[in-house]
C-alpha cells in the first residue's frame, strides 16, 4: 500500500476512541522493525521524523525513498503515514516535495499571529497535494533537537484559532514534556485537555512526549480526544539498554558478534516488544487497520 495522509487514520481513531502511535525513526533498522510490527498487529502507524533525524539519514529524499521502498518490499498493507515531526516552515515544504505524506509545522515559538499565518500557508500547500498537517500552540516541555520548551498548558482560545486555520490535527501542551519525566512531574492536566477539546470542535488532538506516561493517563487522554501519541525517547532508552547489555555480556566478542547486523539486533528486538506493548495496551490500535 502506498504511503497515506494521516487525516483519515486520525479521524477514525478519534471516532473509534483509540490512538495511532507516531514512532520516531532514526535509521533503517528502526523503520523496518516498526513496519513489521504494525503489519503483524494490523495497526495503522505514523513514522515521525524530526529535521535532525532527516539530516542524520541524508536528507528528505533519502528518508522518503527508504520508507516507500520498505513499505513496498515488505508488502505492508496497513496505512502508513510518513510524518515530519516539529518541522520548520521551510522544512515543511521540502518534506512535502520529497514525498512525506504528513507534516507538523511547529510555529509554537513564534508570536501567535505569525504562527497562524505560516500554518495557513503550510495548510494551503499541503492540502492541495493531499497531505495532512499538524500544528502546535503553546510549547511542549523538554528538549527536542535543541528546541527547549518550559512545559505548558496551552490556551484553549489559541487552540481554537489554530484549529480554525484548517489543520487536520492539533498538538497542545497539557503538562506533557519530551524526554524523561522528572520524578516530581505533576501528570497530565485533564481539565485543560477537556477545555481544549471543547474549544476545537472535534479536531483530533496529539499527545507529544508519549514516553513514560503511566498507562491510565494515556488511556484517559485518549478518551478525551487524543488520537495520536508520539513516542521517541522510550524506544531510544530500550535500544540503548539492550545494546549496552549485549556488549557488557561480551557478546560482541563471541564469534562474529561484532557484525553490525548482530550488534544492532538486541536493541532492535527490544524496540519490537515496546512498540507491541504500546500499540496493544496503551493506544488500543491493534486490529484497527
Ligand atoms: P518523547 O521523546 O518524550 O517520547 O517525545 C516524542 C515526541 O513528542 C516527538 O514529537
């Protein structure tokens, strides 16, 4: 199946009271593994790629061509959207030109009027080409690719204005942060989420910073309109821990254990278990494709 826009899959998730996992990819191994898992689970999926990861992998065309070729070679039948995560204004256009099927334009650091205006421009360009658009107001806490946010609750009125630009889904801070949650984290603000949901007329909502949020909180957020959950750090931690264990146990020194295909397997297998667990037990999107 060809890559698809995320509009339909997130509207379906909203109506069906589940969420689609948006997993960040960093290399070929992660991409292949995630595609194999979602095919097995019959889950729709979004593959999130930050501009840092785009640069790391060699550019927008490399990423788009790799993902398209893997989807075809692996006979993937579930809907897959290739999504730019926290895109810049210029990056959003470049991603669309290269074949991404969904973009997040993140103008949350700009004055509101400028964010609204630039979001409208990205929406016009994307929608002419059948590409879905996510945008953000307020800022999600934590650090991602050098962009640091303070952890905020988005203003429902601003959410409404951004939703009215014609975007397909909206990222709004409800106390979530990127990266590891500190021990004294207050948790998600469901009051705020309810207000945002009420002001945005059923627009599917996105929960960034999906790593390490207790399962009950994720489920409650989904019941209140969250239709996409972004996960990056948790997969990185699983990958790093399993790789460390492999080396500390000296497995790279046994036979040809140093072969990168073997060296990267322990971490990749660890990601597999995590993606399965999240899709089945957190997001409820198994058997939804
Ligand atoms: P985490 O790295 O905290 O999972 O957040 C991912 C994310 O929100 C990507 O936009």
